[in-house]
C-alpha cells in the first residue's frame, strides 16, 4: 500500500469521526431548550468555515488557488443543499437514523462516477461496498425499532442525493484545486442557499453557542479531510471507507444522546467494518 493511499484512508476515517460528532451536536442543539434551528446551524457552519478559510489563506501564501470556477461553484451550491437538508433531518429524527439514511450517498456517488468520471471499480470493491451497505441496511432496519418515512427521513434521503453529486464534483475538481480552496467555495456558494432558512431570531446562552461553534469546527475538519482524501482515492474506493460515517454516528448517539441500539444493529456494524477492511486490502486496481 502506498503512503499516499494509506494517508487518504486515515483522512477519511478522521473525517467520519468529525462528521459523526458534528451530527451529534447538531441534533442536540435543535432539541427543545437549546434554541437553534437547522437553518441557524447551516448558516453558522458556513460563516465559521469561510472565516477559517480566510485565516488559512492569510497564514499560508499561495494556498488560495482557484482554477475551475464552474466546478467550485457547482460543488458549493450542491453542498449548500446537502447541509440544509441534513440539518433539517437531524432536527426531526434521531441522529443515528439520519446518519444511516444520509449515508446512502456513497453508493449513489459510485453509480454516478461510472458515468461522470468513467471510473471502473474492481470486483473486490463492488463486493466490499455491497457488504458495507448490507451492514448499514441492517442497522437501518433494526436500530430504532423500524423507520417510517416522514419529512425527516425524506430530507435525509434528499441530502444523500445532493451529497452524491457533491462527491463527484469534489473528485473532479481535485485535479485542479486544493482542498482549502474547494472548502472556501463550498461555504461561499452554499451560504445563499441556506440563508433563507435562518431568518428567525438567534438564541442566547454561552453553552449553546459554545457547542454550535464546536460543531462548526468539526464540520470544517471533516470537510477538509474528506476533500484531501478525494485527491488520492477514487469515488468508489472512498465510498467503502465512508460507510464508517453512519456507523460512527450510530454508536456515538448511544452514549451522547441516549439513543437505543439493538443486537441486529450491532451485527450490522460488524458487517460494515468487515466490508471496509476487505475493500481496503483488495479493492483498488493495481497499475500495470
């Protein structure tokens, strides 16, 4: 295994942890008594991300190097839709459920990559993605006593569709632009998308705002790590590793939000981890 590929896989694992904790905090902040709405959190995430990006550009000369403006803006607009829909889902359904529904996007992204990027995953990668998706499906079907399909579930699935488009856009634009530039345009183009959903008064209180800022920092870390990884891994290989995200979120929601877990759900976790391990070892095509 090359050093760059190993580093990219670690970056995706770190991204899964950041995004899992971000979702836990977003769910907590939209519960009664905290005062934040999904729109508030979406705007705050983009504002904090843009400010951090500007600070990084000031500290590191040459870091801001936009090239493919069309793809950068496209990724930002689709990313804005993802954030608005996903935070809406987190405000209406348990974090574990929202994460698992949302994480259908790596499977959709892999299918899109066949058409948009002409990628051809190895058979081992397909098997690994199938196993990981099966494990996620087991958690989906049993982890919370069965799911209905209300507005929260539909929002999570819609977010998955936009996220799949974003994943392919990130992979394509990584040929010309670095992760920090991509994230800055994500915040810049995404902000107008979410702003209309945040017109109600903001809450007060030190604790809610501290948690909200922490949530935004975790989102920044998760997005930068994921964008960096897409510079090395194909969409299909990254899809296998991204199955760690809903599992991480599902497990974190148990102690942090007191959400329920079941034996079949834990079996799904193990199957997903096994699929990720299999795809890691056998999933990539070797160069001639």
